[in-house]
């Protein structure tokens, strides 16, 4: 809040996690050099298209809703005009003094010495690329990422990265780059099932019996039919379907 009152802008950060559950602390946290000017979101519904012989149209059957895609463009500049990108270990919460230091550096006049060669931006860009799309031999996966910026939050993976160099030293080495990234949202399986809360009879369901639950009524709710409770009892090797024990785990198989 104090930073906001002082007119200090919160930096976007990207947290790098070792696993898809996002339960462990992040291995690294990236604070971008400059917040993006804009970003675009893409939501896509995937259909299975089927067309009968002799017909002019196709039957679109729902397949899945794909993860959210977001596009960002990041600026890298090693001329000294703006504070550099920061990569810290762990969660790396920034303090007010860090923000004040960045704000002070961003308004400080920059004087480039004619006797000192400006360093290139290649090292920072490569460090950014390796963290976002580096392959782990332990997990056999690329990085799991969490983007945090203001009220925006996305657990995701990097789908695509395009690097464009735009400003160069006399020897042709770049000192400015634009890095365009496409991130795709991801959730682990348990979270996905909890969010979707699917109730299709074509899927396997797990239920935990509560006090006064009835196997007949639960089966009827899942299958939309009151004739499958005997099959469920047999599938779960139940001695009786008339009484369920509180806390009992029951599997409702898909209809074939």
C-alpha cells in the first residue's frame, strides 16, 4: 500500500516451480525489467467434427475446453537506462527499499561513458529463456510457472518464445531485445476434477458415504436411472446395499 501511495509500480514476477502441484516453494522468482504494456488472452473450445456421408454439414461434438493462453512481450535493455531484471532464490518477496531503489534508478539521468563499452543483453535473455523453458532431467519436464501481476495469477507452462534484438553495439552485439512469450494455463489432475465436478455416467466416480446416505439415491443421481444400484453394490463387493457405513468409499463405474 505504501508503494502505491508513493507512485511505485509493482513489478510482474514469474515464479518457477519444480512440480505441477505448485505446493513446494518456488525454486526461483523472476522480476521482469519492465512491466508489459499489454497482454492478450485466448480461450479455446476443442470439438470433434463428424460428418455423415452425403451431408453438407458437420456435427460438432464437445471434446474439451483447453487451458487459457496468455501473450506477453518483455523488454530487455542493458544500456543502463532502466533497472535490470532480477532473479532471486525462492519466493523472493521484495521490500519497500527494493522498490524505492528501482524507482530512484529509473529516474536517475543516465550518462554512458564513451570509454566504456555497454554490456550486451544476451546473458540476461539466455538466463530468462533457460528458467522458463529449461528441461529437467529429474522430472523430464520443462518448468512449471506461476505468473503474478497485480490481481492476475496464472499457473502455466511456456508454450512459445520469440526473441527479437533491436539495438546493437558497434561490434554487432545486442543491447536491447523484445521477448514475446505465449503461456498456457495448466492444472494438476486432482484440481481439475474438483473444478469441473463432472457427473457424466460415462465416467468413473468416487463417493464417500455420509450419514443416512442411500446407495439407490446416489446411483440414481449419477446414472439418471434407478436400475444400477445392484451393479454398483456388486462392483464394490458389498454384502448389502441397504445400509452404508459413514465414511465408506464407493466406486461408481462408467456405463458401457
